[in-house]
C-alpha cells in the first residue's frame, strides 16, 4: 500500500457498544475486494468515523509519511466512552468537520 493515498475507500467494521452492535466506518487506500489482503482483513485505515466524530490516524511510517491505524473489530465489547478512548490510545486523533 502506498503512503499518503489520494483516494480512500470507506467500509464498516462492527463493534459491540453497551451490548448493541454499532459500526465504525474506516477508510483505507485499497479498493476492496480488489486488494482485500492489504487492509480489509487487517482492519486498518487512514481515517475512521464513529458516533458523529471523524478521526485520522496519527501514525507515521518510515520517513514521516502518513500510515494506517488499526480499528476495533466486532469481537470486543466497549462502552461508547471506552471505544473513543481506545481509538485515541491507538493513535487516532479526533478532527472537527466545522
């Protein structure tokens, strides 16, 4: 996968929040299913959206270019606040859309 992609493709990942299935939308550079192994199976992306907030990965690849961050999968239970904290701990930064 190339660094600093010009086009991102959005896809959902399910998570359980307070016993209810919700979705994190995350955006990666590869167009699933064209290159499924690159991002889809690893649940990685450059940006994600959860509960009305956009997040961008703050991770950097070798040479300082943007890199993907990992997003939670449906196998883990969270409260809304815990999931947002988890995203921040994994290098995601909330951004304002206004």
